[in-house]
């Protein structure tokens, strides 16, 4: 996954060096050069919307880079709420949460009744363990959005305020109600309910929730689904599902390759086999990232050094870096697991 890290105040990175461009797929190079040529703010926003929408699908996350490039020459326009919101989405994808929140504060300072900005701000506040801030954003939606959407937003917040069981019970009833959820809410609620089941250590229930709407062609869904299946020792299902994506003409994301390698590793332990195709693919990907002076996300690097290439100290190092960025249940679990492995090594 090609990802740039952009300072809020610096001009966004635009690959110019031909040696760098040669390392990218020709199609990506063409898209980057096209993006640079977009001078109209309206056209830039239209293209960015398309890129961001497509980027959630397996094999297309590089389109966040294209969205970044197409918006790069226009982010100085601090009065265009839609432009800033699109830019905040790119920053959020890059895990630049503080910078994304700065964009959202600018939007809400000018447009206090901007539901998408409030929803994104609430989610990022929860990522950073600030539920009171998230609650304020959810409450700001009252009178702006339908009652169900506001309730879902508040239920997620309450789950971090000592009401996990109650929130989970209510969200389960929303997910499995006789009337199907609006299409716009299906993925949102599915992942939210699944996360609550995981936090309650009920992986079987998590798998059941993911099966209510099983046809999502979405990277976050597939990563969550894979992690649940791996926790249930069902690596064969992970291999079958994700390998079907890898046979296409698209290069699937590193996060999915990591799950494929973990599934392969799990099956080797279960069946006493020694298949290492996906583990080798991941090692090659990591070498390519290093060549471009990039890395996997810290969360994924920590997982890698906990399972595939055991190195407790490196696992802890990356878990600590990840904890600086994100403080949700899975981030705490990863940090504690890495700490336990280091302690085990020292004893």
C-alpha cells in the first residue's frame, strides 16, 4: 500500500524523481500526473470523492494517494468545507488523526451543523480515548440527522463509558431487526457491533454479526473478518476468501497479505505442513517498502513480530508507537501481548 505522510503545514508530497516514479505502476504514475494537472477546485473535489469511495475496496487503496495528489494544490482554501472534509478523510486514512481533527475544527468553526464532520470527529475522539469529546459531537447531531443515526453514534460512545453490555444489546437488535438497515448504515453498524463482541471476548458472536451482511467488498470489513476467523482458528477460510481477491489483476493491500500470511502460518501449525507462499510474499512486500523508505502500519508491524517473525522487543516497540496513535481495545490488547512476550523472554 503506497502511503505518504503529509505535514499539515507543508506542501503535500508529489513524486517528481523519475527513479521514484519508475518504482510505481505505470497506471499509478499516469494517475499522479493527471492529478497534478487538475486546476479547478470543483473538478478536484469531484475526482477526490470518486478516488476515496473506490479506495475502500480491496486492491484500490492506492487511490487515497491519488485523492491526496488531486487535493494537494487546493488545501490552502480554508473556506471550502467539502474540500477540507475530503482532505480530513485522506489524513484519517494516513493515521494523521491530529491533523485531520484540525481540518474538522476548521469546518465546524465555519459550519457548526456539518453532520459528516461531527461523525468523523466523534470516531477519531474514540480512537484517541476521549469519549466525552465524542459524546459532544454525537449530541450535536440531534435535530440534524435521523434519530437512529444519532442513537448509533451515542451507543458507540456509551460503550466506552462503562455501558458496553447495554450498548451491545441495543446495537444487536438494530442489526438484526426485521427491517433491513439502510444501505448507508449496514457496514457502519456491522463493524461497530462486531467490535463490541470482540471487546467482550465473544468471537463466535463476532463471526455471526459479520455474516448478517456478508457481501461487503470493503478492506476494513475483510481485515476484521480475517482477524475474527484467525482467532477462531479458521485460517483455511481466510486463505480461501482472500486468495480469491489476490488472483485478480489488482495488487491487494499489505494488511490483507499479512492476514494471508498469518492464516498460512496457522495452518502450518495445525497440519504440520510447511507452506510459505504468503509469508514470502509479505517478506518481499516489506523489503519493497523498506526500499521506498516506508513501513507497514505500526499495528501490523507489531503483529508481524508477534506471530510470523517473532521478536518481542520489536513487537513491543511498534505496539508502543501504535499506542501513541490509537488507543482502542485492539491497540491495548496488542500492547499488553507484546509486553507479556518481552517479560516472558526476560524470565
